[in-house]
């Protein structure tokens, strides 16, 4: 069969068939009397083998090895193809995501598109300085979708860049709160922590609502960040978690400070004092925790807290008793 007929039947152009011949992939078995290439049935079968392997993404060099090297291992080649295919899909998915985000901003001209592309690329840079500059630019230029900022913030490991991203998110509006809240359910502890940290720096009712939900998180770190932020803003729902933090010795100083802010309200102050005293009376509360709970009572005004300190000044634990007595003297001197 001559080259033109082979090209017509196989769908492989005559030019490509000549290229295969130059590489030694498919050599026609014979020549006509006039010198034209003549392909046998075996040659045509090999052409289809080459085309099948090309469809899998193999290079022509890899195809030659696969067809001609007796010791060639198909499994290694397939593994490599899987890896390269996954990388290509990931790159194309990233490109699609980037394009969708740019489109969502409703660019009015090429300048807007180029600006958004530049900032998105900078947010994914390997350079922490470049990422930080991009984050700081995002808040001013509003060229990057909030979703991209949230994704960057949840994945950022550099403390300075993370701070810049949270700063940009705090200026992006309520949309960021809902997107960050999804990070609270991540299976990765670091992502959950970044999400709740960013939420604590967002203004507005939506962020507060998401932090209230975070108080029920199974992650103690998430609960702690949410409780301290809510307590500082006068949300009394945070009281039980703040007391738990003091007992556990986890960020207990900030927890005590948040309780003292909440205690500015008389009714809340009595509730807090009752909660602290209740934990002091618990049989499983050890000496270190009792000491921290006693110290926390120092920031709680009112008769209930004063009465608790008076009782604690006679506590069997000498350290607790001395701390309570000292705090009582400070109260009396005010």
C-alpha cells in the first residue's frame, strides 16, 4: 500500500508518516519499481500502535522505546503518565479557577484583567515577600476576588504574609466570613486555626455569627480563639469556654482578660464568679487549675467574687489561700 493510501485510511498525514520514518518508528517494508514507499500489513499495524500510544500522551521517543526495547517496563511508563496527567489536570484546573475568578470581577478592560492576573500570580509566588506585597495591594486595588484571598490565607505558612492576608480580608466585606467558616471544618488542624484567626479579625455581624458557631467546634484551639474574640466584644456565650481554657491552662491569661471585659456587666459578673467557683469546687480540679481560677477571680467585680475569694483564703491548698488573701487585700485597698 502506497503512502497516500495509508494516509487516507489511517488518518495519519503523509508528512507525519515521513517523520515517523525519519525517527525509525515506522519504516515501509518495501519500495515500488518507481521508488515509492510501500507499506505492508505489519507496517500499518505498527502505525496504529504508534497512534494508540500517542493518544496516551507518550512522546515519540518513549513510543520508540516501548515498541523496540525488549526490557522496557510498561508499568513504569504508565506510572509516569499518570503523574504527568495529574500535574496537567492540576495546572489546567488552576488556570480555570483563575479565569473564573477574573471573570467574576466583571473586568471592564484589559488593564483590569492584567492587574488581576498579576496579583493572583503573586499570591501564588514562592517568594514570601512577593506574596506579602500582593496581599497588601489587594486591599487597596480590590482586583482579586475574596475567594482567592481566603484560599491564600488558609494555605499561608509565613506569619508575616498571613497577617497581611488577614488585613486584606478584614477590608473585603461580609463575603469573607462565610468563606472562612468553611475552613473551620477542614481535616487539617493548621487550616482550622488559620480560618478562626482570620475570622477574629473580621468586623461585622456575619463574622460574629460564625465565631459563635465555632464555640461548638470539636477543636479546642478553634473554640479558644473564638471565645477570646467574642469575650472581648461582650458576647456572654463565650463564658463557659473561657472558664474551660483557664482550667486547662490553655491561653488562660487571654481567657481571664476576656472574662474581666465581660464582667463589666453586673449580672454577667455574678454568672462568671459562679462559674469559676463551681469549677473550684469540682473534685477533679487539680491544684494548678485551682490557682489559675483563683487568679481569674481578681478581674471579676462584685460580692459573689469577693465572697469566693474570702472562702478561698482559708483553702487547704496554701498557694491558693495565699493568692486569694492577696487579692482580697488589693480589693480592700481600691
